[in-house]
């Protein structure tokens, strides 16, 4: 077993690897400073404590960052904050971004994987505007009209965006829903059901309308955030559903859409683990009377298409039903499926407990990557997917156990990747050597429920 505090440097014979490891650690320091909320900066002592580094090591890592203007040291207050060159690099990156170009690959991927039509909508004031789409190859493809506009309170794109906005914005949308239903005695019910649909989207990380009440079209959307963590767009799928939508199918589509939104958000500068990144849950499984682990409650709209476009919209999203059991199984297709008598994760006693997850690709089931860095990256993605399936992220993790095939050889390189996915205060952790089959590591985690 190896403790996870500060460690000495490797022997000089590992010069190439040391330089690579030092670069990763310096970037971790840069991330820590960027994440610090105080505009005056953060002290050397606080950085060292937060990252578990000796001050001498930290000063060595800070030197090239300050020399190149990425970090500015306030000598008078002995604090560090981002430098002007960091702003230059960020601005240069953002200037070259085009949302449609960034999202195009994700749209094509969603359409290809599902056969449904993939859509990209942006927010303009109190409306959504459809700006791009890739038609699916299914037998009854939905053909959306580019430029179609919808109020935020109608349709899953709007609900997904509202899920990332504050309650005041949701209240405005409820008021708009009442005005739209003026003269309808059920207008108060409409507003309440809108709130239920938004709350469901907040829990799951995506908004759903199954269309069984009329349109026969399933619609799923997840919010996209920019570098300020503001919801600016939604990516979604629309497709014909034969009969009633199955919860497992909805969960699978929701997981894919939420994952695409997360990747686009990161490309726009949103940082993982912060509010605004698409990190809601995929689906929550229970051992209830329905007998179907991995189900998600689906709002069932009226299904009336908007006269201004072809995205399925609803004035009456139904309130979702919920069944709560003492133990809840968390399951998501965005992570490797169990191959034995165990679950991906269990919720019990106020905590989510994951099984040990490794670097397997959730689609192919094969080991992803050959190096410890590649396998650690895939393992952390798998863990993030399981956490997201219950609306959690790495900031909720309180304990981790790491099993390394080659403890002494791979520890530093593993740790450099691991640290990139977490923000202080770090969870407690135990790292042990293990005899693993065909993989270099496994990690299990425990997270506190929100």
C-alpha cells in the first residue's frame, strides 16, 4: 500500500518521463489557480496544501508559469492569480469557436448511433431557435425546419435550458405558459407541470417528451454551457416511437445526448465538475414494483407540434411518477456493463458506492488504451458516467480506492491524470498494488448524495 501524500522525485534516469510528469503537474497548479474564486489570488501555502505539494516543489512548478505570463505573482500580497497570457490564450481559443462547427461531429454521431434526427438549438431571449440538424436513417425520420422558433416553456430544448437557469427564469417561463393558455381553466396545472418537467431535467441531466399523448415523436434534449457556464444551447434527438416509449430506451438516448452536450460544453470552455456543465443524472434504477432497473420517469406531453417548426413541443408536460426503494441500483450504458453478480453502483445510507471500474470502452467492452495515462483517462470517464447517472460528479466523491497493476512504476503517471479530473478538497484515497487481469488499474469510489 502506498500513501497519497507528497512523494520525492524519480531518479534522474527517467528524465523524459519526469519532464512530462512535471508539465502535467504544472498544468494542475494552473488549473488550481484558475479555479480559485478570490480575484486577489491564492497564497503559496494554500496551493501547496490544496495540491499536497511541498513548497519547494511548488515554486519550481510555478517558475515557468510566471515566466511565461500564465500566472502573475502579486509580490506585495504574496498571492498568485492568472496572468495576462492566460487571458490571451483563452481569448484566442474562444474567438475561433463556432458552435455549429463544434457540435457538427456530435450531431452526426448521435444520428448515426440512434437512427433518430439530431438537433442543435440555441437560446435567443425567451425562445429556442433550431440552427442545425442531421437527419436520422430510421424508417420514419423527423425532418426539422432550420430557423424554427419555440418559447422556452414548450419543447424539450427549452426545458433543458430552463433546467440550467435559476428559479426566477423558470417562474418567468411558467408565467408565459399561463399567458399562452389564457382562458384555459387548466392553466395553473400547465405551469405546475412545466415546473415538474424542468425539475426532472435537473435531476436526470436531460429533458424528455415521449410523445405518446399525440405526436408519436420522442424528443430528448440536454443543455450546452459556454465558458461562463451559462446555458446557451441544447442538443437533442427526435424520432418516431412505435407505441409507448420504453424507459430503458429513453435512458439510453438521454445518456448519449447528455454525453454529447458535456463534450460540446467542454469544447466551449466549460469546466467539468462546475455548475453548468451537463452533469445531471442519466437514469435512476430501483427494485420497485415495475421490476425494471435503470428506468427513468418520462414526461408525457400532449405532443402537439408547434406551428412554427417541427420540433415536438408540449404545453402539458406530465408530472413524473417516482418510486423510492431502500436500495437503489444505478445503471448507465455510458459505462461498462457488469459481467458478474454485481451492479455498477448502489445508493444506500446516504452514499453512492461504485463497483471497481476499469478502462473498458462502454460500447465495445474492450480495454481502451495501452498506457497507464490512457487507461486512467478511460477509467475516470467511466466513473464520471456512473456518478452522473445519479446527478453527481467528482466534487461529491469522499473516498476512492485505486488498484494499480504496477504500483511503483505507474503511480506518478496515473496520479497526473487522476488529479486533472478532481478539484480540491480532494477525496480521501488509498492506493494499493493488485494482480489485475488485462488492465493496469481499477478504481472504486464513494460519493455523498446531494
